[in-house]
C-alpha cells in the first residue's frame, strides 16, 4: 500500500485484448491489486494478465454494466479504479488519484479521458474532456445495469481530478463503425424496454443538434478531419438509435 492512503483495487473486464492490455496493466502498477474479469479470451489475454500479476476470474458475458459490477464485487478493497483494457493512467492522473485517496473528500471521482481517433488524440468536441467517473468507494457507488453506455451511479457529489486517462484503441475505422452499429442496436433495445418512444422529429433533429453542439460550441473543428469524422459518426449513431427504436416499435 502506498503512503497512508486506503488500499486500491484496479478492476477491468477483458475479451481478446492481448495486443493492448500490457500498457494498461503497466499503468496500474501503483494499485494494490489488479482484478481482471475475462469472458472467454482465446488470444493470450489471460496468460498476459497472470504474467503482470493480475488476479484473473472467468465470467461469461453479462452485458457491460453487469459485467463491470461483477468485477467490482470481486475486489478485495472498497476503493476501486475501473479502466478498460485500451486505456492507460497517465503519471499526472496517478498523482491525482493518490492525493485524493490520502484524504478522500468524496465517495467518487471523475477525470478527463483523452480519446485517440484515427491516429490523433482529440482535444475538443465529443473526444475531450469526456469526463469519466471511474474511481469510487464501492460501498457508496456502483455500475448501472445498462447493457451499453453503462455508467457509475454515485448518490452524492462527485469530485474531479487532474490528469488524463488515455484511451488508445487499436481498432480500425471499419471495426469501430461495426462496434458502433452493435451499440446502437443495444441502445434501441434498451430504450424500448424502458418504454421510450422514437419519434420522427427526434430521429431527424437529434443528429443536427448533436453536430452543432460538438462541432461548433465544443470546438470540434479544431481537431481537423479526425474530429469531424468522430462527430459525424456520433451523429449517425444518434439517428440510427432512434431509427432502430422505431423499427422495434413497429415489430412489437
């Protein structure tokens, strides 16, 4: 354990991510334990995690929110830091985490995530600061049950830390688009189950509002072509979510 702070568990879920996992685990070396919950990797992910000293647990896929909450429940310590396999804690963020835990003023903390897209770290638009709540006392906060776009639910105020969490996905543009298509399907199914409706106005206007917000007001144009592409894909996702929701409504 480092200094006088409470012990910290790093928690992540994995599936066939051996190519990007090692830098993530290296950045978590300051934590008192690393928990890896794997849902059936066949590419050496599990062996690599063991090599880096992680405790690996198998769990069949439960959905993003439920899988992450299951992983949190396996930790030995109450303070948990949740990251994805393609993310890295920067030295600046580590300092912020250590300082916050030395004298916690909140039960949960968020910090900016810097997303790398098409070879460039985005600094505006949807790509940054992308505040992410990932450090929390599991006795007070937990992951939502959402199958996609899961989030940590904290009952009280949330603190903010300095230092970036780097999101450095190794996927191609094609695989990124395919993943977004799966996400919009899950989001539409989730919306239907919650009783939400997909009107024509919302389907057509939400992408326009989204583009104006992120490209102009959030200065996405300063990120050049990668920034424009990132925002346009987000706009397409917004349209597809409501289009799929309308189709599901008609089927029902």
